[in-house]
C-alpha cells in the first residue's frame, strides 16, 4: 500500500482521516502544519500527499510548491479544501498543482450509490438551516440501509451555522439513528456516528 502524507491543522479532521486511511491499510504520516509535513516528506518520501489548503503559517499552495521542488516529490498531491472560487483555481495553477475542484455536497454531485459509508467533514454545519432537510434526504438516498454516516460539526456560535446533538437527532430522525456522539478537540464541536435504518 502507498505511504500517504496527510497535512491538516484541524486535529479532529487529521485523526479521522488518518484512521480511515489506516483502516484501508495505508501507512499515514500525519502533520499539523506545512513545516512539519515538509520535514516528513523529506525523510519518509511519501507517494501521495493530502494537503489542506487553509493551513497556518504558509498555506497549502506553498506546501505544494515546496513538495514539487523536492528531489523525490509525491507522485500524487490532493488538495483538501472547501475553497472553489476562481481565485482558488488560479492560485492552484500558479502553485503548479493540477486539480479538479468539485464544489457541493455529496448528495448533489451525481455519485452513484448506495454507499456503506458517508463522511462529512464540515458540509452540513455550513449549510443554512433551511437547506439542511434537503441534505439529510439526499444522504438517505446515498447511504444504504445499515450504512454509516460519520459527521463532524461545529457547535453553534462558531465560524458556521453549527449544530447541537439535538439538531442532528431531529434532522436525521426520518432515516438514521444517532449511535454515538463524541466531543471534538479544540473548538466547540462533536463527532456524530449515525446508522441508516
């Protein structure tokens, strides 16, 4: 299996992605910022790099430039981002990163299903409350009965609309059971595990 470098400053997101990749048998080198990630890339020569664009210090675009300049750069670089504006596309191109931006939620990307697992790392909590019912219905279409939906959501009052545990239970009551809630690390947030009925 490939050795993957994961550079993500959000500890919850980093640990969740690491766990998912390791479950699939990948060796994961995790870093919280670009400098740490570049050190790992120099010493461990990963084949793949997953890089958050919104990093502290120098951003993911600069990380990509520096990774490409290494004697043995990762063969594949994937940007982890919620950004998809024309300026973001230009910055990626200027950094020498070839990428495709898919903007939108999984329920509207025309993906086939049903899937055993849906993983939401910040989509639902950013959707205005009026649009959340449509998103929940879309997830019910793409997750098979018995399938799992893992949701990471900020609490209300943060940088997004946010969700409480009660909000999650109410929003998904028609098709999912909430089987686990774990408090997030750092900013007020939580991880929710839901199972499709």
